[in-house]
C-alpha cells in the first residue's frame, strides 16, 4: 500500500502539473491568435492611421482580457504596415486602399508556479501569432 501511494504521487503530481501548464499554453495560443486577427481586422477598418492604430491596440487588449491575460510586460503587439509597389493603389504612408498589414502578438507563459500563489518569476514559454491582411482596394476612407 505504501509503495503504491509513493509511486502514484511521484507520477500523478508531475502529470497534473504538466497538464496545467499545457492548458495555459493552449489558452495563450488561442488568445494570441484571436488578438492578432482582431487587431488586424480592426486596423483595416479605421478612418485614418492614428485611429486605426488606436483601435487595433484596444482590440488587442480586449481580446487578451477575454482569455484572462493582462496586456503588460509579458505580452507584446507589433504592427507592420506597408504599401504595395504597384502604381495607383491609393496607399500613402502605410495606410489606405491596398495597404498591407501584419500584426504579430506574443505572450510569455510562465511555467514556474507555486500552489495557491500562482506564477512566480522564472522560466517560461513564449507563444505568438501573426496575422496578415490588406485594406480593401476599393474601400473609401474618411467620411
């Protein structure tokens, strides 16, 4: 009986710990993917570049909050915008019809946890997602 208890604890505790960490990693993967997609979608519907960047930042924070992740030191969003090289696209300064947008979202999932206290400083797994989109070529801007 004692041997069974010892063997079960030595196998069960690490297994549960790995399952909890993998669940956190999966949640972070879903959060970063959704945040990148929504930030890109919101960016291309903005009225101007400043409004689009502000709205993308708000969407990024709101989506992460939906998954229980606070935007802060372990998270990041990077927007890269550019215009196509073809003439007559209407794109100027990285914004306008035909503009290409790339949103990259990263999050560091803490691996070291203390029971009843949560994550502590230490090792982590960085996950991320990238979303590419383009402003509709026939979209009118402003209003």
